[in-house]
C-alpha cells in the first residue's frame, strides 16, 4: 500500500479548478432530481408502509409527512435524499428498515 501525498493531491485539484475557470477543461456533470412533496405518498404506498412507519424511518413526525403528502410543505435536506433512496432502491430501503421494525416489535 503506497502512502498518499495529500498536499500534492490538493495542489493538483487547485490546478484543475484553475484550468476549468480558464475554460481549458470541461468538467463532467450530472443532474439528480430529488423527490418532492408530491412524490412522498406514492413512494410510501409503493413500499407498503403506514404513515407512522415511514415517518419514523425518515426521522420526521407523522404530521410532517402528512403535510408533505397533502402538498402543504416540502421535504428538505436528508429527508429528500432518503426519499430518493426509497424511490430508486426500494429493496435497500426496506432491508435497512427491517431491523428497526423487528426491534420495535420486541420492545
């Protein structure tokens, strides 16, 4: 395993930024459309989860989830990222949720 030269990596990165600013280099970009409030209900229903279970896993109150589902509020930050995972990788979302559901039943 070779040791990294962090200082050199930073300098190379700064050179890349400078080249991009001059127009000498074109950077690869990607656009990700995060789910919005109007998507929350469909995502939850697709996962076959109650509002209570879905809200608990997202770390929001049931009232907040209801506000999203009824279009009164928009999710922000990490909640939108979790909605994206639930939408695009529902099996992964449910797999992570499974231990939490099991622990709650045992309590």
